C-alpha cells in the first residue's frame, strides 16, 4: 500500500485526490464525489485515462479495478465526467480537455520584482 496523489480533471477544474495504490476505482470515485459535492454519487462519475494507442481517445476505468494493477501512480492524471441522465448505465459527458490560456498577449510570462514587498 503506497500513498499517491492524483489529479482528477474535468473542464477547467482540477481536484487533487489522495489515494492508495491498493484502492479500487470505485473507492477513488467515492473520494472524488465527496470533494466535488453537489450531491454527486460515485455511480454518477466515470473516470478515464488517455488511450495509449489512439490520440484523442480515452479508456474507461472499471469500478472493481485496483489502481496499482491499472498502472496508476503518483501524480497521474485521470479525467472524470458525469452521467448525463443520472443513471450509471446511461449516457455520459465526453471528456473535454480545455487548453491552458496565457494571461499575457505575447504568451511569455513577465514578472515585475521591483518595489516593496518583494524579497
């Protein structure tokens, strides 16, 4: 049993979830459901990881699977979606990856370290 931290992403949200490599996917979904709140049940959450063979495709993580057996390690990223109709065997949202947008017009980060309050 090894403690790990995963990043669970949905749209522009990122949740840092603590888990053990011996946890099941269902246990991880339960932890995520508590963090997300809003009355979401673990059964209404689907966890997915990018497919290794096809760009832009995702593999669904099945509830009884153990994280270690899936190769999920510390600092791994999983994507979560919700059931559209609330039923676990119904339709699911697609995974939508929102790309990072720079706040600067030129795309370069600028930091002004002049003035008070900076060491």
